[in-house]
């Protein structure tokens, strides 16, 4: 799930950078028909030679936002958030390895 979500984030960013003037669905269909490896190229561009490629937003989303108006309520949720983030980190380590392998685009 993390691998597919990371690929989806990168594709969304890639497509939005093109500033499309038409719906992207037909554009994706045409790209798939004429250039079947284009998603893999986007993934390779995003991963490159970097050691860590999983978007940070996928790591820390389980941590509770600290609300200054209710600091104790936020702190009560912190232990569960930290445990969930630790679990997410394990999953992210595995996903990071898969994203750097050839064929990672196939998760999308």
C-alpha cells in the first residue's frame, strides 16, 4: 500500500507539473498506449540514487497534531501515535527497498 501510494503521489505531482488543460485520464490512457514504460521512468526519476525515497508525509501522518488549546488531550493520544508511527516506519523501510527496485511502477 505504501509503495502504491508513493507512486501515486509522484504521478500526481508529475501530471500537475505538466499543467494539463484537459482531464488527465485520457492523457494517461494515451501515454500508456504510446509509451508503456512512462510510469517507471517517473518512478526512476523520483528515486534516483537517493537512499530514502518514501515521502515523509507517509511516515508521520499518524502522529497527533498538538492543539495548543487542548495540550493534554493531544498528549494523551501521543503514545498511540508514536507506536503507530514506529509500525509505519517498519513498513516504510520495506517499501523504500521495493521502490528502489526495478518494477516498482507495477504497484500503481
